[in-house]
C-alpha cells in the first residue's frame, strides 16, 4: 500500500543513521550478510486483500562488509525497479551521500551531508536531474549520540517545505517520528515499540489531511527467535486482520521462505535469497 510505503521509506531513512547491528536486525538477519533479495508471491486464496509487512515486499538490500545498508531497491512485479536508494557513510557511520532514483518519474536526486561536531548540527544539499540548476537544502539537528533529531527541508527558492522530528528510546532505537508542513501542521506521524530484546513489536502510522485521516498499524508476536510468528494488521476502524507464519531456514539460521497463513490457509509465500561475505 502506497501510504504504508511512504512511512516505510521514512523508517528506512532513519535506519540508515543507526548502528550496523540495528540495520541487519530490522531485517531479521544474522551473520555477515552481503545481499538480501525478497520476492513476494500472492496466492489466489488472498483474493487481492493481502497486507504484508513492508519488509516482506519485493526489494533488494545490499550491505557493506561493516553491516550498513548501502543500496535499497524496491520492485514491482516482473523485477521492474521503482525506487533505488544508494547511501555512503563517514568513519562515524553518518550519512554523507544519498542517491535516490524514482523510476516512474525518471528522476534522480543526489543529497550531500555535512556535519558540525561542535554544534551537533548538520546540513544537506540536494540536486535533481529534473531541475539541474537548482538546489534544495535541509538543516539537521543531531542528538548527543549523533542520531538525527530534526530535519527542516527547504525548496529551490528557500521556502520551508517540511519539518520532521524524531525521538529515540534509551537503547537508541527510533520510537517516534512526526512530519509537519510549511504551516507547521502535523501531516504524518509514526510510532515504534520494542520488547526487552529490542525486537520491533508495533508500528503505528497516521496520515493527516484536512478532511480525513488514515491510521494503520502492524503488531508483531514473537516466541524465542528474532522473527515473529504472527502479525496483526489494522486499518482505521476496520476489524484487525491476523496472519501467522511458517518459516524455512538456511544454514545460518536466517529464514529464506515465509508462508503467510490467514485462518489456516496459505495466502502468500515470501522468498529470500541471502548471500554472505
């Protein structure tokens, strides 16, 4: 769903600022993973109403040897890339360069990040193939742990576009994100909850417009492993939809096949190809 994808990409962006262990952990991976390719197959029993976790949608992730995400590609059916995101980092693990390509718009945006360690602030400048002679800018405020706390984005003419605010728990995991428009009106908010093992247990998203709101959530149920045995999806005031999972594992203990079950019937199969360093 597109409204969930936008919040997922925001979460992915925040994830790129995190320690390498958190990046792998978000994808429920163990070991020195090099690439992860995810392929989703919806079965007829789903009747076109499947609500998969965004981590289980068609995509490919490339990790650096140190464990950080250096490339993210989302796909439509037929392996047609829709979004390609490439990232580079400095010695402290902070983003220094980000290249975002959107296939449908034939658009590529390049963003360069710079930091002031003394002031705990940063700035970013973006250029786009669609507007080669213009630049947009962002102002960054950092936490004492060098995590991004606030992003203020400006347009080509220096006009305010959005302000995003992020909060973290004591273990430095993202717990809240809020995005405001140029009139300082809240447009999007997300919350993330974790258990004592730092496993993601709930994600809530709200998209706010003048005459309506879209609220959605994923709740994850675990037993003893890093991956869930069930998730519960809720959209607005509709009845929650519950899916349980069956897994097949590789020699490293990572799952390479995940079957979605709804009311005992298989409705989707997610396959993962994993390569290691």
